[in-house]
C-alpha cells in the first residue's frame, strides 16, 4: 500500500521498524492522554474525552496498518475484508467503532469523577480510587464486548455456559485466593486501618505489629519495627483481631509501679502524675493520670498513664523510658518506698512439734505415760492368755488319753500307736471308719447265714 516492505528488505530491519512503530504509537497515545488532562480544565470535559479518544484510536489503527504494510500483508488483509462483505456490514462496523469509543469515553469520565471525589474529601484513599477505576473499566469493557457480539449476531449461549463451568472450576481451585481478594475489597472499603497506621494483627506470639505500607487486593504489607516487611494475607486479617494503635493519631502509654502498704497512696498518685506531666512528649490533653489498680503481694499497684502524639515504636519506647525514670526519681525524692517482693513464713504450734512425712512423731511425757499403761495392759492380757493356753493343753491331753483307751476297731486291734503326743482324729475320719466296720460286720453275717 505504502511500499514500506520494499524499502526494508531484511527480516531484522522489519522487526526493528515494527518495534519503533509500536513504541511511537504508545508514545502518541500517552501524549494525547496528558494533553487531555491539561485541557480538561479549559474545555468541556466531554468534548476533550471525545476528541482524545478519537485521536488515540486513530493512532493505534494507523500504527497497525503501518506494521501490516511493512510485512507485505496489505493485499491479504484487503482480500479478507472483501470476503467479509465490507460494504454490506459497514453499519455493523460503524456501530462497533462507536461502542468502543463510547466505552473509552465512559472510562475517562469515571476516572475524572473518582479523581474529583478523592480531591474533595478523604472518604476514599488513592489506592481505593485506583481499584474502583479498574473495576469500572472492567465492567464497562465487559458490557461493551457483549453488546458488540450481540450486534454481530454471535451466539453467546455456549460462551456463557463455558464461562459458568470455568467459574465453578476456578472457584474450587482458587477459593483461598478468591477469599483473600474478597477480604481485600472489604478492607479497602470498610477501612479499619489505612496506609501509615500502626496496627497489630493477632494475639500473643503470633501478633504481627508494625506500620502499614500498602494495601492490595491479596495482602497487606506491614513494616515491623525491626526493619522486616511482613506480608499478611487479607483473609487472615479478616479472621483475626486487629489493633489500630494510631487511629486518632495518639497512643496511651501506661507504666505500672508498686508502693509500700504503709505509704500514703493518694500522695503517691499525685507525685506520679506530676512526674509524668513534666515530660515534653506527654500530651497535656488528654491529661496524664494515675489510677490504683490492685493489691499485690508486697505492694499496692499504681497505673501511671499518659498520651503521646504521632505514635511510633521509637517514640513509644522513649516515652516509656522517661516515664519510668521520672517516677523513680520523684519517689526517691519524696521518700515513697517501692518495695521489692517479700514473704513472711510463720508456723502454728502443734502437739509433738513439726515432723517430716513418714517419720513417727516425737514422744512427749503424756505419750510415755499412755504407752506405759498400754504396755501394762498388754502384759496382763498376755498372762491371762498363757493360763488359758495351759488349760486348753491339759484338756487336750485328757481327751487324747481317753481316745487311746477306747479307740479299738471291730477286730479288737488298737487304733493308736501308743504315743501320748498323737492328735485327735478328725470327726469325718472317725465316721468313715465306723462305716467301714459296720460294712465288714454285715458281710460277715451274710457269710454265716450262707
């Protein structure tokens, strides 16, 4: 068409010229954008947007045709337009171009409105304005593309079904990422903290504390006081407790100190309040104060409180150090004692005194008397038992003697071996012997009758 391909023969030169044309088109579009921003205050914004959008589209289209001609594809493109029945579809092409220009204009208008809102009030931060603009841009372009596809009578049923299945798959695969993104939207518009605030996320050892440096859709960047940068996912922030220590631009400091139980508590409170009020870092409004907190083991605990402006880690520790130093020096000057932990051990008197577990108790006079009386009673009981035992022994001897004289079986033989030490037979054995003798007698009688 313009014979650019003939003037540049080598492939390397064509690539280089194509890159130059693309960069020139981008520079031209950027220049038009800056010119639109400067002329917006002097000319009607709508006219500026229309003219600027038309010039930008013309620059892009011109660069595209120049690159096509450079590579010698002009005739092919013209033939393709001929197959597309360009003359018959000219209205559709015109509608498409108008819709694209309208989308570009509307996005520019939305950008200008968001800028005006940001400049007039602090209701929206710069980051929130940028996110809102990008979302508006995505929505406008999505609606415009769907409208253009409908103009060209393209069936969107299959496309929508595929988009639905794709959304389900992406939702299951990236549910944590989507959760973080949704939490990012909530954080940006609910605004529990802003960039520059001093916050603490979590509790105890898991607490992340520092200055907020950036808030994105996926995470929040915090600069810790040791110089490290902590990236906290937005879904974690949404599920944890967040402490904003500098929401109102001030922070309350508190130092606990104990005074002796014998000291005048009201006098100690006045001295501590005056000592803290003398520090230049402590705000006069709200005023410093000292409260009585609790009865401790060795002292009465006081809470000395003061407020600092523009809180930071360095200012907090400097203020705390000065508070402790001033209170300590003033208490020393006024004679208010700060006691160290003390314990008094006392024991109550017990009978027999103290003893170690598992050892017998020490014997006292009364215990000795009781033990002697018990021993005497035990001795008398032992003598009686011996006498009873002797009686039982003599009775057994007599029973054994009687058994020896009478213990013969049916045949007339003696059942004892003649010793005096033989014990008496059990009753069951005697009964069995009687049965045996009776059976023998019956057998002998039967034989006699036979």
